[in-house]
């Protein structure tokens, strides 16, 4: 995908940067928004989300009681940053009367494995569908001259800020690259999430969010009330 190119002079003026779903050396971000989290001057760019041709139909449905039990359990042993990412997802979903997503330790573990891998590469890239069957994925990259205390929060804010670019299109019509992270966050049948971050040798952070069931199904729209939570 081609984006409007930032000049080298403009890049030099940016003391901090956060990039979602684009390689580190990509100086042609789609759009930029300031976050309100530490560090205060961080600049965020949206990159390339992904979509899926179909959602597998072999998934069993969990009962409302099972879903309620998971929801009441709360996330075990997560950081304040991870908890804020979960909260931000659910505040946005509540605004559309969508089911809350619940924390899943298996998704968190797989997200951490991938975050560690791409941090080792120091390159932001999606895992393949074979590496994460029945899981959606959002990515973010953050770097700053000041300490970054909440990379998962920053990434989640960035994804959700894409709401201003979404006008109800079916996936992937319109400018999907400008709204696809948001629609994954808001997919009505997604009900489990795990988010993890890893730090690269140069101090930058990689954030990975995994979603189950995955969203951004071609020909579908994110909003709606699913009959119940899905397992898997």
C-alpha cells in the first residue's frame, strides 16, 4: 500500500514515534494522531491491518452462563498496562452495545511469543494464519526518547482512534487500511483477547493483540449483537 511520504526534515523533528502494522523503516505512514499517554509527545501512525476471507464454521457456541463466568473472573496476573488495554476495548465496545471481551491467558501467551519474536527481529510483521489459527491480530510499534510506560495502552488507543475513518463499510471496502484495526477491536463475535508487549534491543516496544474468534471477515460489518459468545 502507498501512503503520502513524510519528508526527512519532518521525521527529524519527531522526537518520538509509534507505528502500527508497518515496518520500522516505513517513513510513509497512513495517518498520525497524538496520544494522551506517556510520553506526552508521542506521535502515532496507522499502518496495515488484515482481513480474513471466512470465519471457520466448526466453532461451538458457549452458553451465556459460561460467558458470564469468564467475564466475572477478570484477567489474572496482568499488568496495569494490559488491564488498561482491556478496559479501553470494552469501553469502546459498550458504546456500540457489543459484548465485552474477556482476557484469555492462551491468547496472551501466543501474543507474547510473537511480540518477543518480532522484537528480536526489530521488524513489525504479522504472523501467518497457520501460526495462529482462528485468531485475529493487531500490532503496534512504539519508540521514544523518553521512557514508555504503557505500550499496550498506546497501541490500543491508536487502533480505537481509527473510528473516525470508519463509515460502516463492509470489509474491506473503502479505505480499509485506515480503519481495519478498529473494526477488529469492535468485531461483534470476538469475545476473547490477549495482549502482550516486548522490548527490542534499541528500547522500542512491540505490542501484539490476539482476538478470538477473529474479526474483519470479508463482506461483513463489525457491529451487531451475537447470539452468544463463541468458544475457541
